[in-house]
């Protein structure tokens, strides 16, 4: 079974615990949830520009 990263993130954002997600999706492992968070963190990372006057 394949579960999208977005679905895992949506569940976490809705307040679902990792344990509940793992119980509802037995094919997932804790490492999969951590990898989803790591993937999301890399996607929202961007350079911060400081414009000096």
C-alpha cells in the first residue's frame, strides 16, 4: 500500500498521533513518518535574503 507524504502530513497536522497513524496504516513504520517530516522540511527551506541599506 502506498501512502502519500501529504496524507501523512495532513494526519499529523490534524492532531493524529504517530501511534494512531501506525495503527491505522500497518504498512507504515515510524521511520516513514520521520521521512515525511524531513521531506517536507526540505521543500519549505529557502534562502533568506537580507537587503542592507
